[in-house]
C-alpha cells in the first residue's frame, strides 16, 4: 500500500488555516502520514481565481465568523478573531519560508508562534 503525504498549504493570515494547523498533529498521529508544509499567499490565490476573502463580503463574513467559533469550541482550540484582519502577510510568510529553508528544526515552533499571536493574542502582525 502506498503511503500518502499530507500537503498542508497555508497562509498565517487565514483564520481557517490556523484552525486546521491546530489539528495537523492529531491527523498525523491517526494516519502516521508524512507531512509537507507548503507556505503560500492566499491573497494571490484570491486574485488569480477572481475570488475574495470572506472578510470583505458582509454575508460571508458573518457566517464565517460563526463557523470559526463553532470549530474552535468543538475542538477546544483557543481562538480570537483578530480585529486587524485582513492583514497583509507578505513579510510574515517570507519569514516563515526563510525559517523553513534555513532553520527547519525551528519551523513548527516559529509558525505556531505566528499563528498564536495572530489568532489567539490578536496582535497586529501586519507592520
């Protein structure tokens, strides 16, 4: 049987990605699958596909916020909607990629710190 790899595409500025990030260890423990972390810019995907962030569409924003809170409660994940959202994550994602390439042993710790400060501590990391 061929072993499948979990490819985790992410942008630290996405609240849904943060919530998914918190579940990666559980999924890996249950499946014993290897993981490949793939940093990407979600804003670029939105632009390329003609889509928009739910934060910019009032009806989507309300539903998405409710859904995020339900997920956080269901899985016991700390979550606070960041009042500075949406945040330009270009510099943050460059840092994430730099750590991934130059100090891979610190990648998960660093990325977790960014996610926590963005989606638990509600810091403005867009400076």
